[in-house]
C-alpha cells in the first residue's frame, strides 16, 4: 500500500512513517477492531496514523472520530498528544480548540471525551454522526461503557464505521476477555502486537534494544509480566 501525501507543494511519503508490520490494522474495515498486546508495540501510534490517514484516503466526505479514555488528563498526554505529534510528522494541519476539545485535520473532526462521571456519560449520549471511535486503554472502562459507545456508531459518512480499542491483556477475569475472547460477541477482529512488531526503524534504536532486553529478562523475574508485556498474551491479575 503506497501512500503519498501532497501538502502545500511538499511531498510527504507516508510509507516511511507507517509501520509495515501493522498493515492489517491499516487495512481492516471490521466494525469492531481489537488491538492488544505487549508494551512498546506501537499500537497507539498506528491507530492514530490510521485515523489521520482517513482524511487522505476519504477526502471526498466529512468524517468524525470520537477519541475516548477514562480520565481527561490521561487522554491529553496519550492519544491526543500522539495525534498531534503524528499530524506534525505527516505535515498535516491539526487545529485544536481547547475550549471544546475538538480538533480538525482536513475533513476529519476529532472529538476528545473522557468517561469518568455522569456529565461525561450525558455528553457521550449526545454525540452524533460518528464514523470512528478510538477507546484508548479500554481496560479502565466497564462493559456498559463500551456498549454505549457502540450505540454512538451511527449517522457517519465514512465508507466504513469502526470502533477501535487498545489495551495490554492484563487478566482473563476482565470483561474484555470474557466478551471478546471467551464469548466472541460481535466477532470482532483481534490483532495482537509486541515490541518485535514495532516499526523497523524504531526497533533499530539503542533505547529500544535496551527495552527489548529488559522485557525479555522478565521471563526469569515474573512470568506474568513476561507473558503480558513481552509476549502480549493474556496474564493473570496478581493478588486477586
């Protein structure tokens, strides 16, 4: 998938930035997309890239993405910050209105939303014309929260509607495991990534190699940590 973006007479080759190991994520059009796995796998970066690129791939229509995390302070320093950084890297405009916490990138509108109190839930219920929803660190939310998000997926203009969730698979006692892996409700597509699936250029960095060795070393220190954060496999909630 070759992607060239022309911005103000500058040609930006997105292929050098998009992770070639995450092509299935970029190409997936399933209504529900589960992106999980180990630490430092580049999951959130590729989700952000996919949403930003919709403004290029679907530039003939108005689009809207709802970006959610349980608390707003956490949302600001995670998904929002990553979207800003990636847009800057791609030379895309990303105009953020901090009064309303809405951003514009070409024909894509990003709406940033926390889910931490009654006011947040009422605000969520008022959201309309949503094409995409990204729930960052869904492990912090409840199953009814997710179901309410599903109900927001209507009225959009995208070629496909999609809700994307990301998380580290901390424990099989979570509702996430029971819903998506045990009962397979919705038949969602599930993509598992580890640090070894990160962008080749990032993997080549000295700091990444140090992190890789640290994660591998947890095999002899704490097998649960190793399974979750290196292998990206379901672990067990310790002490519960």
